[in-house]
C-alpha cells in the first residue's frame, strides 16, 4: 500500500508517478481474482532498464457486480488514506 500511495498519489511528482492497473482476467473455477498493479519507479531492471511491475491489493470474489468492485475500491481508498494519515501524524 505504501508503494501504491507513493507512486500514484496526486501530489507525487510526475517523473515518478505511475498508473495503477486493475485486471480481472484470472479465473479459478467459480472464483475470480482481480489484481491491481503499479510500476515501481524507484527500481530499474538491469537487463532492460524498465521499471518492474509490482502486484498491489488483490481481491478474490465470485461475481463481477458493481457493488463488489465498489467495496474493493472503497477498501483500497480507505487503506491508502489511513496509511497517509498515520505517516503525516508522525
């Protein structure tokens, strides 16, 4: 969550900002796995010079309803906000 916040926040400088990706292409029988990813802009791969993609919050669910995704994104938002408040108060 710290890296997700660090690389995708509104106040992140543009040269280290990354897009957050969300993908629901993984099916395990009746269960779906929705994965979020973000490029880690503080690391470079030696062989390609690219920034590696890190896995972020992941959701296991049994439907693709808007309510289900709403709960996932609300939980992500709340976790990011809580982490930010804790760091800011130190």
